[in-house]
């Protein structure tokens, strides 16, 4: 598999544009500001947020906001790490991005991962090779072998270390359908465009998050391939009381639309959205920008050209949101109540 390597550019974590707490997620809006601060000579637009296919063994793979330069002739996107705010430039296939900023692990941790993979009683042989500044551990038993880098990223053991033709192993090609369905109520518009099968997966991932197994081989195989899934609770013994109120409400909503065969909410045209903004802001002169998209809907922020403090966020289906607080990202926007 051919991959273009990204040019790794680290933004200093002391920057006022980066979240104070390392674990606070960088919103799409903040990612845009980071890129604009790095290169103010261009204009940018947010395209999407993606998981890399590659990550540390047993951990969630990193995710990146993908920012596209509107006018630049240079190839590739900017990818902004959603936790650290680091910027990678020259990205052409963001899902295939191999992040190089994971913390290193010690030899004891390497062998512990080997025991998790091969079994506690397995006799593990190891060869270690240094390539550049990284150590690669070729762990093998009489049954199988793997290659682990010194940051717990796994590589294809069928390729030779001394030829340096190492290919990372995909830990997952997808995460969740709805990552927050255990703590945020879903709305009908979020189900727009999903097939009955996708709705089925979205409903069952709520159970899968609790470690429930499935009678359906198709569902079981699907969740076995998710990096976050750990099926430890037999489906016949699963206690529905394990689910919280939000999860039960989301299951009910998804199931309702499954039975109806899915649905689709109409989207406004760009002219209709602009006219709505002009009416709401009581001004014919408005400025707009695209904040990003979520679940198939684009979000637009409109600002009065006369009074910049007067603004509103409009979703593509005409839903209105408060433009006063966008730091939590699109999924955290508060609906705007017009009285």
C-alpha cells in the first residue's frame, strides 16, 4: 500500500489557541484558528473529522480535523490532532495517516502486549532492530509473529525489517456511528440518510459499548472489528437496567425509524438559508462562513455586516443555534429559541 508521508509540524502547546487541558478536545473551529495562525496567508475551509486507521495496540486511534486551503497551490490538506492540536501538513489520505507522536513504551510493556496477543503461557522470542530513532520489536512464537514499534504501533510481520518496508496494521477502519449516544440525546435529523442496516448498527452499538455479545454473526463480526469493543457479557444474560436513560431513549428513537425504513429531512438551498439569516438578523448585509458538517448536514454562521455582535448559526435543514458558544464543537451547539 503506497502512502504519502506527512510533514510533521508541531504547534507549541503553550499557544493561547490550544486547549489548556491536554485531554480537552480541539473543536473544528479551534482547529481552523490553529491553521490560520500557522499560515495566515491563505483561506481555509473545514472538510471533515476522521479517525486514522492506525494507532497504538488496544487504544483508540487518533482522530484529526481535516482543513483544506482554498487558494493554495500546495498539495494536500492540513490535519489537526483533535487532542493535542498538532498540525500535519501535506495530507492526501487522512484515514491512512500514521501518527508519529505517540509516547514511547518500555521493553516490559512491549512484552506485556505480546502476552496479551499470544497468551500468558506463550514462549516469546524477540529480535530488536533500530531504524532511525525508533526501535522495532519482532515478537514471535511457534504459531505466529508480530512487529511492535516502541510506541505500541503494530506492523505487518510478513515484511522484512532490514529492508525497511514496514506496513502498519489497521486496528480499525471505523469507530462509532454515534460516538456520544451514551451521553447525548439523538435528534431525528441525525438519522437522516442512514439505511435500515446502518440504523440497526447504530442501535446495537449502544449495547456493544457495554460489552454485550450478539446472536447475529454479522453483528458480532462487525463489533469484533471495532477498536473499542470488548464483548464480555453474554447476550442472554445482559441486564437492560445497565442502560442509562439517554441510551434507552436513543434506542427507542432509532428503533422507531428502523421500523419505518429510514427517512430523510429536506435541506434548504443556499439562497433560502441566506434569506432566513437576513430575516433573523434584520439586515440585508450579512457575512457567512461554513463551520463544518455533522451527520450529513452543513452548519453556517451568519454575522450582520452592520453589527458584528449580531449573529446566528443555521443548519442546512433550517434549524437555528446559538452562535455565542461554539467551543464545544457542532455536536454541543445549543438550539436557538425564537420567541
